[in-house]
């Protein structure tokens, strides 16, 4: 009887620990198959560019494909939803940005909570927005744009990458601080908005530098200002918007998050490789081309940053009375 009881306890203990050991072994072997980097916006936009810069590096370092999966819609919410509901195994990751922290306050009835339902993996880099116009618009400086907008209230059509995006919040804040009336034209992402700006269908954009810098350097778009407090190394000849609108600041950043419950071994492995990328000359050169500044750090630090950004944007949204349409 005593022997049977002892055997029963051994079997029970084995049944309990087997899943734990399996998860640990799986985490140590990670990745053993391809990994999806989910992007909530169309290909060619700033979030997509971030994914396509880091994906080849992670694939090379970790020995498995990192596949970019574009899932545009709902200002990034549909992609975020698909990731928070995915298996917590490290094979479905989200390339996130300020849109995710903005949406927490902007959308009142979300069926997920970004801060609660994800685990931070690694911060990537930050970029300024560029206030830019089509060459047909008769302005060449930000003060001229403000003057033109005041003389022609509502005439300037400003494209942006959907409600709740950093561009949306940045434009609303600018409109409030500069005292101008602009007609906002929402799109599903930066790519279609930029296409219409290049065609002259809209007059201006506040676009993250990575997706616009090539068009600016080719002369197809006219940069008026960057939205960082000082000039950007990516476009050193372009003044800061704060020179004309004191105190104005906006921008974008990117990072990687995973579903809540993803093993810490997996998170730390990914974080280590992302931080190693910032020491690579090729990655540093690519970031310089995009006007981006790396944000190295731990997953814990990235989590604190996400919480800080969520609180900051909540204040901007309430002060500017920004609402979804």
C-alpha cells in the first residue's frame, strides 16, 4: 500500500512538472521555427520599415525566418488584437509604437488592454515627424504655413495615417497650439496618405521621417520642420517646429511586444539580440539614413516607457479633446 502511494505521488509530480519542463526546454531552444512580426499598417509605412530593418538581423542572429505580417485596420487595433490573442510562445510578436499607447485612451470600448495584455520585449528607435507639403502649396517655411492656414481656414488638406496615430495626435496638438484650422484627411496608414500627398490630392502631412525622407531628398516633397525640440541629424537643414511654435513636440517610436505569458527566456533572448543590433555598423548606418535614434534598454525599461507614454498621451488627448470619428 505504501509502495503504491509512493508511485502515485511520483506519477502525479511528473504530470505536474512535465508541462513546466517542456516550456523551459522550448524557451531554451527558441526559435525552432519562423517567427511572425505583425505590423498594424500597410507595407511601406514607418512601422513596416521598422519591422523590415530588424527582421533580417533577428533572422541572421537566431537562425530562423522573421516574417513581416501586415494586418492594417482599426488604427492598428486589429493587429494588436490578433497578437494579444495569439499563443504565448514567442512566435507571434507585434511591432508597436505610440499608436498603441494612444489607442488605450482614444478608443473607449477596446476588447483588450495593451498595457495589461502584452509583455514588453525590446524598444527599437525613435524618429521625428516631418511637417511637409506638396511643392504646389505656396509655402516654404512653417511660419508661412501658419500664416497661409490662418488666411485660408480649412483650405489646407492634411493627410494622416488614421485616427489615433502619432500623426493624428501631432496634427491636433499643432492645430491647437498654432491656432489654425486644417482639414484632416484620414487614411489606413502612411503609405496611401503619402501617395496622395505626392500626387497633390492632399496638401500636407506630418509623417515619420523614415517613410518620407527619400521623397524629401529627391525634391518631391518640401520639408518645413521636424517635430523634435531640436533639429534632426537626418535632415539637419530643416528647423525644429518649436522654433515657430514654442513648446511644440511630437514624434514616433517603435518597439517589440509579445502576448502576456511569453516565457522570460524568450523575451530576454530577443531583447539581447535587439540591443546587439545597435552595436552593428550596418544597422547604425541604416538608422542614420532614416533619421532614427536607437533606444537600447531592458524589457523592464521598455515596460516603464510604455506606461509613461500611455499617461502622456492620455493627457494630450483629453486636453485637445481628440475623439474617434
